[in-house]
């Protein structure tokens, strides 16, 4: 293959440069090799960019095939491609560190730093261990993608079936059964996961990080410890709003299911909130809203009534972006994306967006005609338009300003799918009047506010696992401790260390860092509010849609086009005029709801032990 040739080319170039630098002065020979120069650093970066282009395309195609056709063979092939790709990234990360003390221009310095942090799961230097790690990662991926809960009567449920039942069933016994059933899929992942943690930590230490969590926290243009504090600060801003929501939801669930189903300690049993991971609660809106909180329409019903299918949902999403003046997607996007679940094979159904090359972008999503998937489609398209707009950047800068930005773009757009916008699409005949606003906000809060502590606790758990504070014999106990602490939730059935509940969430076996989603749930409101201000919108924030606004589009394009080329505060400043992440836009958006919740909760005992 091409890789060995380019490895030796780079190695020769570096050896030659070192030799040339040293041979002018014989006395230097006994000492350490001459310090590398800025010119060498730049040559190294240029060579690395070329090698990464080739490597990433190969690895991306292998991973795409595995995710679209999950078999033992595609897993094997994807594991080998990942192994090679990780080896290259490890080599580059280590080589980049040689230039730590060299004075170089800001752009080269940033590229070197990105190279040093570019891996999510670094590999140990021993090739046998690196190979073992790649195989474990592919195995965990496949276990999730092919996971099914088979009941005693022989019927088997995949993740889509589970999601549907958790959203629609109101039978607590059925919910409990399906909730626990999905977690049978993850129990066998535990040993592999623990081994993966050991191997990844060995790789992270080779790169100079204390552990893999420290590596993950290093990608935010600030010291890793400051980043932890920054997430706590943001959480502190929104915690009172979450606690009010938790209190109200708990009371309404108790009304509906009776106090026997609701524990006395104030936590909510995780099977009752309409989502198998209890991460977004919008599906139980009907149980939580009262008469004065009715938005008057249901997006799922509207989409179905108007004959929407997956393609129409995707086209509608694209049209929002083009209405801002952003160029349409390439034809290959439509030819190569997977937007409905194939009937005859296992695919990794968790929605994702791919940049195979700069001109070949795709999504993979088992779309269903629901309000939730309408939003998820916008989410995925946010990633895709980030890709197409930063395509001219160096491969090292083809990323979000930070990963939370990448996750926030499509969501900020989806916040614009207001009643006025639905009228514009012809989905709704007329806008509901202001009396519906509490309902709209409550529905939104069940998804967006309920998500916040979940978005935080997933990596609180992983950071603890990676730094050794949480050992395998306490994996599950620690998970539920964090669920209780941050979310005020409890497990509906007894859990033991034979279970591995974290693995039932895609991003754990899939090794996708999760703090990005917490950040995105703050940032999307900040970006949305800034866009509404640019658009001169005058009215309650949640009624603003920036659909069709070219001025917003220009600013958005400019921010997207920056990719990761500048520290993220510069990207935020370019769009929102501020250099700080701040949850006050979340609070402003939900201010009328906070007042309503305070009224609802006034005679209730809120909080949990
Ligand atoms: O994983 C996703 C996206 C793909 S990046 C569908 N999300 C998180 C999740 O589903 O857990 C979006 C919201 C949070
Ligand atoms: Zn995403």
C-alpha cells in the first residue's frame, strides 16, 4: 500500500535534516542532535497533511462499509484500517512533539498542537497491543449495532423498536421489561471495555497525557483542568432550571402512575421518561403538560398527515440551509447517503454524518417520520454543512471550532422550526396564539433542558474510568451514582456489577466523547439568540426563526469556513460577538417556563437525596 512508502519518505527527510544540521560542527556529534528548525517544522506539517489525506479517506471508506453492512468481515477490515490510521496518527503526534520548543508561526503551531491531540483512543506502541485495541473497538461497535433484546416469546427488538416502545408505551411493566432488556446487549461488553481502557491509557501516556480523559479535555484551547471547571460553571447556570423541571415531571408522573411507581427519595425511575437512556423526555409531553400548556399541534402527526418521508425530511432540512445563502449539497450526498433502515441487513442505526473526502459527504440515519427525526436530520445536516464550508481548509483544521460547535449548528437551525416556519412549509395552517407558548416551551425543555445533566454525566463517568477513580468492579455503581447526582434518576430494577449499563448508550462502545453535546446544548441557544438579534427579530425568543435570512447566512458561513483554524473564542466572536460560552441564552429562552414551573412547584417538595 501507499503508506509504507510515505512513512520512509518522511523518516528520510527528518533523518537527512538532522544529519545536515549536525555535520557542520564535529563537536556537536557527541551531544544531543541539533534542535529542529522552523523550516523543518513546516516541512513536517506539509508532509503530514498529505499523508493524512490519503489515510483518512481509506479509513473512512472502511468504516463506512462496516457501519452500513455490519458483518464479521467488515468489522475485521475496518479494524485493520483503524489500526493503520491510529498508527499514523500516533507517529505524527509523537513527531510533532519534537517541535515543542521551536519558534514557529501561529498557524504551524496550531497544526502541531492539533496533531498532538488528534486521537480519541490512542494506541500503545507495541504493535500486538495496538492490533488488539483496534479489534476490541470494532467488536464493541458491532455488538452495539447488532444488539437485540429477544423476549421469551421469541420476538426480538432492535434499537429502533426499543426507542419506539419507550416513547409510546404507558405500561410501566412493559417499559421496565424493555428498559432492562436493552441492557442485556451491553452486559457482555464490560470486559472488553475495561481492557480497551487499559490499552488506550497506555497510548495516551505515550503521548504525554496522564490518561485518556486528560487527552479528551485538552482540545478546548485552555488547560484541561480549567475545562472541567468551565463545564461545572455552565452547569451551575442551568441547574436550577433543570431542578424545577425534574420536580414538575416527577409530580406529574406520580399523578399518572401512582405513588407506588414513584420512589420516595425524589428520584425519577429511568424507565418512565419516554427514552431508553432518559436523555430527552419530549415523548412524555402528554403526561407532563396540563390544560394550559397545550401547543395545539404535534409535529409527528403533521409530518405524517402531509405525507413526508425520509427524503422529504432531508430535502426540507437542506432547504433551510440554502435559504440562508449556503450552497446546496453535492449530488453524491443524495446518491451515497443512507437515510432509511434497510430491511435485510444489520446497519449501525445511530445517526451520523461523514466526510469521506472534502467533496464526498454523507449521512447515515435510519430516519422515521417523527418530529424527533425531523430535528435529528437538521442536526446531521449541521455537521454536513460544516464539512462543506470548511472543505478548503488544511485537513488539520477540518473540524469544529471545538467539538461542541460541530454538534450545535444543526440544533441551532432546528430551534428555528417555530410555528411560523411550519406555516411557511405548509405543515401548519396557522400559528397557535400566545396561549400555546408554555406548551411549546415545556416540550422544548423536556428535550433540551432534561438533556443537560445527561450530557455532562456520561463523560464524568468516563473521565473517572480513564483516570482510575472508577474501577471495573464499580463501573455500574458509579454510573448510577452519577445518574442520581446529576439527573435525579434511579434504576427501575436492581443493578449489579454483572450489568454494564453505560454500554447500552451508543457513544460508550462507539468511543464518541460526550461533553460536546452538553456544550452544544448551551451553545445552540447562544448561536440561535445571536442569529435572532442579527435578524432584528422582535418578540419572544422561542418564536424566532431566522429562515431565509441572508445576513445570518453570511455570518454563519464565515464561522463554519474557519473550521478549527482559530481558537474557538474567535469563531464564537465572529458569529455571536462574544468570546465566552454562556448559558444565559438558555435561561432567556426558557424564562416564561421557569416562571410557570415555579408556580406549579410552589407547594411541592423539590430536590432529591
Ligand atoms: O449522537 C447524537 C447525534 C449524532 S452526533 C444523533 N446526539 C446525541 C445522542 O443521540 O446521544 C445528538 C444529541 C445527543
Ligand atoms: Zn452530531
